């Protein structure tokens, strides 16, 4: 019965799009009509790409068990993003945060999510933020990017350094202002 309902909902939505476009056309505002038609075309491309990706993932291993197919769909950024967009993603916020952070490729851990404010606190672990794999700002931006589509409930990311983490000191030539070279490399020392 839900299949019949989905079909009628899709037909109703299609008719509503046509009605809105007809109203815009009747208004005589050609720029608005062109913008609306472009928006519809872009949305069709977006959803078409999601459906194509879904079909590709489903066709990779026709004998795969349902759990494997489900995991492939949930691991795909485009498909998972569409599921989240429509409130269809089966995982709760903490699971989606963990999934996004696992795919980050940076040593960070969830230090707490405040659902009321949308703030996610992350803590560096291992070598993250020490200059070995990127600055704290780069790690924070990578986390924001990873969370953007999968966990829109996260509206702010705060990266905390791991307590007691050693501080990396950069040893090198003096800054240009201190050496008097105005941005040129310092001259080699005379021995």
C-alpha cells in the first residue's frame, strides 16, 4: 500500500510543480520563469545523480545480502546526503557523527554534541593538530566538510587539543622581520 501512496504523492508533487511554473508564466516575469525552470532542471539532475548512484551501488554485487547493500548505500556521500535531506536516514545523530568522523582520515574524537545549540566538540588524538598532519584549523575545516551533508544538525564545530598533548616547537630561521632580510632567505652563515 505504501508503494501506491508514494506513486500518488509523486504525481501530486509533479502537478504542483507544473502549477507553480504556470503561475509564474502567467505573471509575465520572464526572468522568474527562467530561474524557476533552471532550478527544476538542476534539482532533477541532482536527484537523477542520486538515483543513478543508488542503482550503481545496487548493481555492484547482485547476490549481496541486504545488510551489505544497506551499508553501501549509507556509506555513499551522495545517497546518504539525500536520505538525510528527506529525513530517511536510518541512523540517529550520534551514529552519523561517528560515521562522518570515521571517514575523516584525521585523528579526532567526539568530545560531546549539544543538540540544543548544534555544537559538536571534537578533541584531537594521536598526531592531529601537531603540524604532522595539518593545522588545527585544517582539521577543523575537514571535520566541518565531513559533517556538512551527513549531520546537518551540527551547526558549529569546536576543536579542542588533547589535554596533556605535547607542544610541537618549530625550529628554523628567524622570522624575516627579525633577520632584517625583508622576506628573503637569510644569507648562509660565514664559518
